[in-house]
C-alpha cells in the first residue's frame, strides 16, 4: 500500500435489517424465505389510502444501535418520503429519514495491522426496505415480501483509508449489531448490505476527490476486492489526467471488477418531502436511559475480559467476540476446564474446521469440548487422540474420559516403555538412524512415526522426542 500514488478516502453506508417480528409500518411478518408475495398487505404494498403505523420495536432497536455506537439520540426526528421509480418499490417512494435522523455523531473503534483508529459515524436513520427482483431467464418477477422490512442505515464519515480498514469496520459493526440483538446480519440473505463510497486524493491533501459509489456488496471479501479494484481503476484514471466521474457502480464478483450503473444521484433527484401520514418520532430522556441500561457487554469490553480472565491472546479473544455465539460457546465451556487456552484452540482450529458451514449446529456441546481440553491439558491424552475423540463426538455424544479408560487411549508417558519402543524403532529403521546422524534431522520424524504406530498413536510426543534426542546424540554410546 505504501507505494501507492494516492490516498484512498472511503465511507460506508451499511443497511441492516432489524430483528423485529413484523414490518416497520404494518403487521406483516418479516420472516425470510417465504413463498413470494405471501407476506404483504395494502400498507406495505402502498395501496392508495393505506395508513402506516410506526413499529415501536424498530425504533427501540435503532436507538439501541445508536447507543452501542456512541451516538446522540434525537429527542425528535421525522420521517421523509424518498421518491424514485423502481419495480421493487410499489409505492414509488421509500419512507426514510432525510435531514433529521434518529441518531448522529457516533463512532466505532477499528483495529488493523496498522493500529487502532476511531472512525466517526455521521448518522443512523430508520427506513423501510424495498422488495426483491427475481430474474428467471428472459423474465423478471417481483417479490414484495421484503417491502417494509425495517432497516437502519449506518453512515460512516469518510474516515476509512484502505480495503482492510473498511472490512475491519464492517466486521466490528457486525459483531456489535449481533451482540446487541439488533440484526441477524446474514450477509448471504441480504440482512446486512454495504455500499462503498470511494475517492482518491494526493497524500497530504485536505480536500476530497470525486467519489464513486459501489452498491450492495454482500460479503467482506467483496468489499475488500471492490475497493482494491476501484483504487486501482481511479489511480489509473488520475495518472492519465482524467478525473473519475461521480457515478454509481456495481461489483461483478466473477470478474472482480466494478462497472458503471448510473450517474450518481443527488438528494435533489429524490425530491424528499416530509411523510404526511406519520407524526414526528419523540424519544424521551427516560426512554433513552431505559434502553441504555439494557445494552449488553460490547465486543471490545468482552474481548478484554475474556483475555484477562482466561489468559487468552488478544487475537483469540477478538476472534471469539467477532461471532458472539462463539464467545458464548467458549464461556459455557471455560468454567469446566483448567485449560481454557486449549479449549479455544480446539474450538477455533478443530471444531470450526469440521463444521465450517454452520458451526452453531454442531452436535458437540461446550462441556464436551471442555472435557477434551481438560484431558489434553492434564496429559491424559495427546493431541492426536483428542482430535480423534472430537471426530467421534461429531458423530454422536460420548463421555470422553470414560471412553479413554474403556478403550485404553491414555497417553503413554512411561519412560521405560517409550524407551523400549524407541530402541525397537531404531533397530527396525537403521537407515533413518544413519540419516539422522549424518545431519538429516528430518529423519527423526520417521522414527517418531514408527513409535506412534507401535503405540497406537498414544505416545507422549514431547517425552518421546527427548528420548530420541538422547539416544541419537553423538555421545549416547559412551554415556549409556
Ligand atoms: P449521499 O447524500 O450521496 O448519500 P453522503 O454525504 O450521505 O452522500 O455520504 C454518503 C457516504 O459517502 C458516507 O459514508 C460518506 O462518508 C461518504 N463520502 C462522502 N464524500 C466522500 C468522498 N469524497 N470520498 C469517499 N467517500 C465519501
Ligand atoms: Mg446516502
Ligand atoms: Zn404489510
């Protein structure tokens, strides 16, 4: 990044669907995945004369987001009609908030390799979602189930400077929204979507360049790739003396490129006008304080607590809290083992690897994983056996300690027993012994593997290695 000609200036507009049971202005269900057009009514379809009523829960969740992100909450804010034509918007306007958002002036702390920075959040407003277009061959169908699903739009200041930082911001935002139960943030289902605004300027410049906006990115990887591509594209344009045009672009994931969609609209294009069918939204000081007391421990605080309480690395703790369910799982098991660091390793590197697609439906309970870490930590089994036991737990529940006893899986830690096996391995593999003595240290692995095989995979690998190093040392003949 350092040999770049220009500095990137990036601001994100993130849409998150709120976890309400019903829509923002009617009582239709918000459940995802129903038959198209089965969750609609005259209000969310915008029939003439239908009157919207604001869902209190949606406002509370939006305020909760504002509080978690350090915003000021407006005592009074208003809704506005944002007018545009598109087939997924039967009313031909979206009820949103223009000049008086519910929340403003917040921030988010973002950590990357480059360090930790505070990114300003300009505003959070509530609005309704539009429907969805379904393309089948030459035809396009409209599904209005999503019309009127409550959204918050979280707008960052143009404070981000790299693809990595933008994606770190988005991850942090997601973990806060999940932790606070504001949105389920399923990017693949569209309940969290991100628009990226990006411009370039010479390093040291205080003014902003002309920006483009890339719409509807639905994965962290796409956000990073789209930004990286756009930095390269705008750099090339600027170096050739061309100023990028202010436009809205789309990202084609297969090509890894962005393409122009339309000229960037300005707010004049939307002819915003105050929504006449809804009263202003009043929020009292008491409401705000009541909602503030219901906020859970936020991800940064939780990561710090987990790291301190269980001696975890900052990195492991931050991975846990990035997915609150992972942190919950860890905390459910952590009290049941003397080896919480081994529990984290089993969770993050083993269990997640086996159920990458859906880690939270894994049949392995937190206590079982904690028992495995205990057996490993106290030396009853080695890590190879622990991994085998984990595979068996994925197939069905069993008591790990009992299984170890019943099936004789305990680690062999008896020095004499290992010495005998090691000597046998050296007899059977004289070639490896010669190789090792001639400087091929990798030959040790063949000998260790032999003992592992002889012991049914149960040898204590650390003790075994020290025994081999002794047996193979140049002076071993004299000393024994
Ligand atoms: P609009 O009214 O077009 O949506 P906003 O002022 O609301 O514009 O800004 C939308 C997003 O664009 C914000 O996240 C903001 O940080 C970002 N942004 C604004 N100006 C720039 C710029 N010059 N370069 C990059 N991002 C920008
Ligand atoms: Mg905007
Ligand atoms: Zn409805």
